[in-house]
C-alpha cells in the first residue's frame, strides 16, 4: 500500500499565530507522462479570470449612469465579453475558465433570484469554473439553491462547476442539497463535477479538473470539507490521460499562489511540484497577477507546469497559449500574458443591456423587501463625504453601524470576514450599492442574500483575549485577522512580536461611548496598583461593573467573525487561557456544532431579521445633513476625536498618545 502525500487542511487562518502549517509527506509516485493520439499538433488558447466577486460594472463606475463605461475606468463584464469574442474569433481553439470566487462582493449577487453570476458565466461563454471559498460563503444549501435557480440550457445544464476534492458529511444533513448536485457530467441533475473533458474545433482533447485549496479558510462551508491529497490528484490526472485519452490536462484551482522574485510560492506551486502531468493551473484566491513555470519534483517525472493568476475584479484576463506537438504540450513554448480590460475596449452592447435588466430586477425583487433607503433605487445616495477616509476609518464606521443597529455594547469587524468599508464613489457619494459591498453576503436565516447581524455576549476578559489574539498578534501578520472594535479602545505594543522575542499585548483597554466623547479605563498593565487583580480595575466577579473582567458585554458581529471564534475556543493567548463560545442572555456559553445553532443570536427588528449590510446603509443614511461626520476623516487636524488608528493604537508604531 503506497503512503499518502497530502496537505492537511487548516481549519482556520486564525491559527497562523500558532504556526500551524500545512505539511506534505513526499513519496515516490511514478505517474505516467504519456498522452494518447500523438498526431495532434497546434495551439490551445486559454483565457482565465478569477476573484470577480460579483463585479459587473467598470471601476470606477459612472455615478448616475452606471452602465456607461467611463473614459478612464477599468474592468466591467461588457468589456471582458468583447475580449472573449475577439480572442475566440482569432483563435478557433479557445477555452475560457474562471478560477473561483466569481460570486459574493456586490449586490449583483442577488440578481435572478441569486443566480445572476452563474447565468452571466453562461451568457459570456465560459467553458467551466471551479468553486472558490466565496461560492461556499452562502453555505452548502445556499450554493445548491443558486445552482437550481440558474437558467439551464437545452440539455438542462449550466456552466460546469468543478471541484474534485469536496467531501460531504455522512452525519450532518446540512450539505445534503449540495451533495445531491454532485456527480459526473453524464448524470442527469448533476452540476458540480470532479472533472470534465472537452474537444476543441481542431480535435485537441482537454481534461479539466477543479480543486479547492486545502488551506482556504471557509467556515461557511460547514459541514463540507476540502483536503488536497497529491496521490488522489495524481490518480485523477492519470485517469484523464490514460482512460479519457486527453492531450492536455488543465487544473482550475482556488488556492494560494504568488511569485516572490523568481520563486513561485504557495499551495499551487507545491501542487505542481508534487503532481506530474498537469500542463496548466489557472489560479484564484490570492488576487495576484503572476505566472510561473514549476518543474515537477516527483521521482521519474520531467514535467513542467505553467501557473497563471489574473488579478481580480475583471481588471485583467489571463491568457495562456499552449503549443502541442504530437499530442503533447511543449512547456518551453508556452506563453502567458495579461490582457488589460481598460477604456480602449468597447463594451459588448448585449452585456450592458443585461446589466440594466439586472439592476431593475434587484430593485424590484430584492431591495423592495426592505424599508426604502433614499429613493429606493440601487444607486440611491445615502450620504456624501467631502474628505477621504481609508480602511481603518471605514471599519470604524461599519463597526459603529453594527453597534448602533443591534444596541450592543461592542461591535467587532475584521477585513477577512467583512469588507467593512463603504467607500464613496468618485463624486464623494455613498450609495446603497457601496453600503451593500461593506458586509458579508451569505444567505441569512430568512433565506435572503445578505448576511445577518448577530448579537451575543462575552465577558470583558474574553473580549480582551479576542483583541489580544487578533489585533495584537495574528492581525499583524495577516490583515484579514485584524480586529477593529466599536465601543472599545485599546493601546497595545507589538515591539516584542516584531523582534521575535514575545507576543504583542494590550497595555490599556477602555470602554468607549457611541460618540467617542467619553471613555472608561477598565484594564491597565502600566498601573502596578492593578497587578493584584490581573491588571483589571477590580477583582474578577466582585462588581460585574466596568473594570471587572467578568462583566458581561453584548457584542455584535457578522456570522463569519462569530464562527471564527469557534476556532479560537480553548486556545491560550498572551493573557492566559481563553474560551470563546458565545454566551446567551443569562451568560451561559453555547457550545455549538451547526451554524443553525447560532440562529438564536440573529438580531431582529419587529420579528424581521436585520441584515448587516442594511444596518450599515441605514446608519450612513442617518448622518446629520446626509454628510459623513468629521470623526471618520483621516486628516488628524480635521478629526475631533483622533487619528484613524485611535481604537487600535500600537505604541510600537505610533508612540504613546
């Protein structure tokens, strides 16, 4: 029995601080490097996109007329469609793929009953797409519903969705709807496949498989899991070459990839080194614009794999030309390129018309289910800003919105779980469209697109642990894990972390009023008088008031942040052992197993679920005079409260205030 070579999936990127790394066990695996039909020669052109995140419009779009392509804008599906048509006209043997995360990022995800992105893949002529973590952000049932609602062709099919390494739970029925849609392309009612085979106009036979990265953080996918097993992938490549008799193998994979100097890095570089017989990997997930050739390191193999990733948001399309001689790709002749999707390209009119229809559909069938914002239109202006505010003040604003809507003591946002930044457009206006982009777009408990707002309870000491683990440590290495609060302000020091001599740690923690005009110091490592109480103002459990580490505080977050706490439960932080299960209204911890166990924490208003994006939009619309307050201004001289980092003040970087 041959030993396994695998990447163990990382349950959560939150464990980066503890340096849990994916391991590989390398053994000899003598895969066949032969292909059938040696007479085939010619060129195969592959176009690829990735990480589109429901981007339909150009960037920046034109305020007031968003389907008018701007003179200096980039991207947009209409321009991308023109490029696809032009290349297909010039190159008869062309295939078009997406490497995942084609959904979840803008309100267009709600179009066509949640299937607009899938339908647009078909409209634009994609040949296949692999699943990314954001396809799973709606949960297994949400993805299944999106597929079932999508328009079908004459054969009852959609654009093939590929994922060879998805595992379904044998005990949890939450993924049963999605599992029912998984199988082979020949089966009726199946839409997700491990691989497909296509033959081009000239007779080049192409095997295409899909893979999800083993290190991709996607708690919304529960109970589905994804493991990257090199031996299983090698077997699939050999099946494609020896049984399906393909001339070339292409892998669509949503996993990490980058090039540092001349060195390819990430999970996909490792895949190319450990699996022989893949000619091209079309990558997504890292949002990089890189390409590389990686020699296989399997004993007995002389294979070289080309990898390409094409940025994101339709700003570029990747192009790879593979040249075949006697039925085999010659990697020395492979050429990669990046096509800029810019204002030199005329948008395809049919796609622009389709986008106009989607806007009307979203306004009529989605936005109409909520109390009207502005005039009720998708691009209704909620407020205007005369100044620039960046990511930190954007996160300050979004966390304030969540806190205001839920009535919680504290709110927490992270860039990895929440975009958390409602950006003004080119005219300084914040629209409904931009507010929607600020928050997760998973399916809520009511079955509608748009993540729910959650409110639960934590002890003050537990909150300190979250901020110390996230903001002071893990968030220093991975910005996605950097926690920004509302209702709390911390001073912390990362000098030891940067020097490699110890962790980052909180010096002081304050509870802060909603307007940030007043605050109460509750934790202070700089005050030796508080040493006896663990640097808290009072001993544990003595008062239940501010300064007591056992004070219970209500906390609002999005679902992804709440799920992330599960992966930190029972971890040891710099302040000691922490246990981060959410608490109910009487303070009892809820040790949950299924996402539906968290439904008790969904915020409601008169019995109606509050969407996180709507909380942000309504908060922005409530600004006095419809003007963004100065406390979100990045210019310190104009901001009456302080710099944008005032709530997360690293003294190693900024000095003492």
